[in-house]
């Protein structure tokens, strides 16, 4: 069982907490947030504070920290994680370059993964699209993203997919309709056939299952700074080497 501390208990963090509590491979030991507002759970809550966090960890030991807070929190807890040799799965979507560099230094001493897109489905879609792009560089590629009416900017995930496939960001088609949570589609147009890779987000709990999956993969790795894609690729390589046998480590 992996003992986990969760930083951030907002819209995403609440859903992640629900998933971790229900998954018997994990024990959610505490929640840290900016305030020390109570949560809807009986799990201990602390206000994240750089000066006391190492003591908190000593009294509330965990194996890993999952971060769904904001880009500054890691500067508060990073050194404590280094000291206590804990794993870190960070879902923070956008770190400033200096903070990302700091996280890479954490990777010299502990296992760190950061992913701006933490759902397993989107990471699988990106990997599959990359593979098809490699196999069929001659196919036309289109990217469509659909989100709720009020989302003003182009989806960061769609931009990342475009970058991965060397497609110009201007080629992304965005639709803003009602309450769509998140739809990403990559269309490969061949002369005689069409391949569509589609991912639909249904509930925020997908962030929790994505983080849980990342934790199980990261636990098999040595010290370092990883992306989700790297962990997934490594797993696929191992699976292929095992001739398709499902490894118990990931079951
Ligand atoms: N990678 C992905 O796929 C993915 C998916 C969803 C969200 N995210 C990321 O997750 C983060 C949270 O998103 P959200 O929608 O849940 O936001 P939110 O509703 O605003 O919640 C933010 C939570 O983080 C806590 N927090 C903020 N700054 C903190 C700090 N410096 N130290 C400790 N706790 C802090 C807040 O504490 P209080 O409760 O005390 O205010 C709150 O609980 C964002 O960075 C978002 O980009 C990533």
C-alpha cells in the first residue's frame, strides 16, 4: 500500500481525494491546503507552511505526495520531500521555468513526475497519435477540441498534442458549446480511410485515477524527473518485452 499526502483540496483535489480513499492500493493520510479550512472527510488537514512541514511529515509519514494546488506550493514543501525521500506526483498545469528547473533538481534526489494532463486517457491518446504519425507521416492530421461555453483560451492539451505531432497550433479547431467538460480528437486522413482518436472527459475523478496510475508507475522507477508519457512508454516497452503478458505490478 502506498501512503499518500494530498496538497490541494479544491475542485480537482476533492475528486482526487475521493478516488484515493476508495482505492485499496492507497492510504490517503493527510491533506494540505493554503488555508486550514476543514474538509468533507475525516482525514487530517494541515495548512502548508514551509517552516513546519518537515515536522508534519515526521509526525504523519507518507510514501508519496500528490499535488493539485498551485505552482508555488512545491517551493514550500520541496525540500521536506527531498529530506524525507518521498515520491512526488504533481498535476500542476503550468509551472514557471524557474520552478520547473527546481523540480528537476528534486529529481536528482527523489522520484518526481509532473504532468499538465494527468488523465490516463489523454496520455494514451498522445502516445497512440505519435505512433500513428510515425507510421504514416503522409496522412493529413487534424485536431479538434471542444469545451464549455466560457472557456476562452485554446485548450493547453490540444496545443500539447499539436506540438507532439508537429502540427501548427493554428490548425486546431476549437468549439465552445454548453457544458462540455473536455473533448479532444485527433483525425488522421488517409486516401482511403480515416482514423479518429477521441478522448472525452466525463468527471474530475479521472484526475484521481490518472494520479493513482502515475503513482504505481513512479513507484517502480528510480530517482529522477519524469513526464507521464515517459512512464507510460516505459511500461509499454516492458509489456511488449513480456510478450503482452500483463505485469502484476500494474494490475
Ligand atoms: N494535470 C491535470 O490534468 C490537472 C487537472 C486538474 C487540475 N489541475 C491543476 O490542479 C491545480 C488545482 O486545480 P483546481 O481546479 O482544483 O483549483 P482550485 O479549486 O482553485 O483549488 C486549489 C487548491 O489548492 C490549494 N492551494 C492553492 N495554493 C496553495 C499553496 N500555495 N499551498 C497549498 N495549497 C494551496 C487551495 O487551498 P484552499 O482550499 O485553502 O484555498 C485549494 O485547496 C491547478 O494547478 C490545475 O491546473 C491539473
